[in-house]
C-alpha cells in the first residue's frame, strides 16, 4: 500500500468502545489495488463526513494480493444502514468504489 495514502482515520465523535463496528472483506479485481487505494482516499472523505461516523481503518492483506479489510466504527447500526446508505453522498461512494469488487463484499456489524 502506498505510504503517501492515509487510509485510516479517527475523528473523536464518540468514546472508544461505544457503538457498532462494520466489517467488510474487500476483494479487489486483480491488478486494480493501486487504483482502488486512490479512489478510497477520495471516498473516505465522504464516509468520515457522515452523521454517526466515528472512525475507520482500511488494511491490506499480507497473504492475498488485492484483498483488504474495511473496519468502520459507527455510533449506531442505523447511522450506517439508514443514514450513510440513505444519503445522497452514498451514490458518490458507490461510483468511486463498487466497480472494484469481485465478488461484492458481505458487510457485517459487531458490538
């Protein structure tokens, strides 16, 4: 992963240990990791501006090329599933990122 990209963010909008953790394994199409990382660098500005967002991390897999894990801390489940996904800005997020995935990721939530 490029050292120039800051793919992790912590904006203290809620105390640590509070809220819901969104987890998504992202399988990026072969050879598109660099383009994905550039697009994510833009997309993270969208997600971090959403109501109920706390922080996120994008980590690249060491064992499998073009594989990542995305961890997003939300204040509530609804902040993600209704607020973010229902926002107009989500369409921009989709345009930036969704074409990179194969298969499309399963998203799960943890407390």
